[in-house]
C-alpha cells in the first residue's frame, strides 16, 4: 500500500487519520446486545432547510484524495454533572441543539454523491440513545475494542463509507449515572480540525451561545478534479495488535524536555517533538528486539494542519480536509536516538513550512502529491503514523460541566501514535498501537518507564 492511502486510512481528526474497517463481528454484536439496551434511534435534520443553491456541496481536491473512513471519539461525563432534571431532559436538549448546529454544518446531514460532492438533502445525522449495563470506569480504564464498541452505533467505530449517514452520534447512560457522547464522522468531508470545531460549536449552541459560522468553501480553495475515481476501499485484514494509553504529566514533560535539550541542537523542544521522538524510538527498538535483533528501516509520517501554512492562511473554521504530512526516518540502529529524532522533526517541519510559504491555498494539492511520491521511494520500509491533537480543545461543556476523559477508540492496525491534551491542559495523553508481540517489549523500554505513566490498567 502506498503511504498516501495508508495515511488517509489512519488519520483521524484526524484524523484524521492504516485504520481498518471495523464493523462488529457477530460475537461483538452479541456482547453489545447483552450489555446495552437501545432506547431510541432517529435521524436529526437541520433546524432550517438547506437552501436550493447550497444543495450540492463540492468536495475539495484533498477531500477527494481522502478515503471514506469514519473518525471516532468518545467524551465521558461523571454522575456529578447531572441532576434529576438534567437526566430527564438531556436527550431532548442535545437533539434540539444538534439540529441547530447541523443548520450551520449542513453537509453532515447530507449523503455522498460519488467522489465529487455531498448531496445536502437534509437526510439527517444519526442520533442514538442507549443504556449500558456497566460502570463508566470499566470502559474508560483501558483500551478494549469490544467495550468501546458499546459507545458507538454498530459499524461506525472507524467504519468505512458503506454506511448511509456522514455522522453518527450516540448518547450512552451508564449504570453508575455517568454519561458519554460518542461521535463518528466521515473522514471524506472532515479532518480533525473540522471535527473539533463541530463539537465545540454544538456544545456552545447547547449552552445558548452563537458561535461563528464555519467556512464551507473548500472546493473554491482547492478545486476538485472531475475525473478522479472514487477513493478506494481500504478494508485491511485485522492485525494482531495491542493498544496502550500513557500519560506524560507536567513533571515528566519537564524532565523529558531537559533530557532532549542537553544533547540536541533544538534547545526549546515542543511537547509534540519530544513525545513523538520518544515513542517512535522506543517502538523501533521494541520491534527490532521482537525480530531477534534484525533491524528494519522505517518512515514515520507526521500529520500537519495545512490551514496555517499558506499565503494568505486558511481560516481555522474552514470545513473539510486540510491536512497532510511530512516524514522522518530511521535508516539504521545508530539513528535510534531521541535527540536526533527531535532535530529531524524540527528540521523537516521548517523545510515543509518553507516549501509552503507563499503558496496559494489552491496549490496545496501539489505539496500533498509531492509528499506521496517521496514516500514511494522506500517501499521496503515500515510505516508509522503520528498524529497530534495538542492545542485542540476537546473538553466540551454542554452546560453540565466539563468531561473527565476523552478518548479515541482502539484501532486495529499497528504502528499508530496519537497525542491529545490531558484534561488539566498541561499533561499529554498518548495512545499507542503496536503489534501484539512488540507491545510487551515496548512497555518495558527504559524511556517509557522513566517518563510515561501507564493509563491502561
């Protein structure tokens, strides 16, 4: 598989973000039916009809290059957030505010029309309400695909675009009194930035606020290609992987930055740089150990938001996919060094931004295609994907308080590294997915034990 297709499948938010089609197996469905009860399921339409001149939303060129995987996230709220009145009204309140939000984000209520447009027919977004017969802490505690499937409508956790709706939402009530909102959106029309903007606007509207409208003009910035075929299906076979979550708190971040700066040309490394370098280095070391010491070179694709790299910049609330990547590599064992990787991350970032400086938004497609061609030069390399959501405000307050946790559900393909803000705004949560023979070695790597706190137990 070429790197562009793998990236499109992996990114979510990102996103988006190698993620395979993850429709429930019959065993998983049986587990779900025994542990959850469907209370309601409906389509929520925009509060005002989409006007005729907006009925066809053109995809941008980058939208066309992105596969139709679904990006998913779940947000957890404790029992203490809710009163008896809140419990009785929550679904009605969320449905009403969702309808109002969809009037602004009307493509989410439409249906795909090939690989050229969304038919904005106000078909609606799917909204389900379920009761889960487990305490919320069970599902928050550690990555477990079967348990996390309970948080999303069947087939929408990292699903593929064989489904009807472009957005699936589930409100889950746990036996402990806590609640979760699970959201899945088609990556075909939505990257991590758009995903976050939608969630924050929905939360704001629920609280009675009027957020700024999104910009739905992606096709005018990156004109589509009319003869481009539909993006290919990337339904990969399920791989034997393990998912782990770690926390880098304020103290460990400070120590890690000092450790890197002492031996690096970069004296002011960012959180993203030091964590990405550490995870990549330790994953490669563990992979080599698990292969009886046989080293295999690799490339790591690091996703970047393109909205801020052009002249003029693209407004942050521009709807659609405006992401791509730069890559770094480890060609031999001597290069498995955290400080060296931080140097390369900083250098490649500066090189990428310099390449984009002065470009018009319409010229971004050429940069994306150049990146793809470069990675094709190394077909024998393993590919890792690193996606950072640091700086994205995930802690949405719908009027009953902030959540205690937000997670990306477990993924089913190896070599995936996610980063996101901890709820305290200082620490960093990471999710790592590796081959199931590599992960037991990875979690015992010296730097992992020294700087990361295991959150998976």
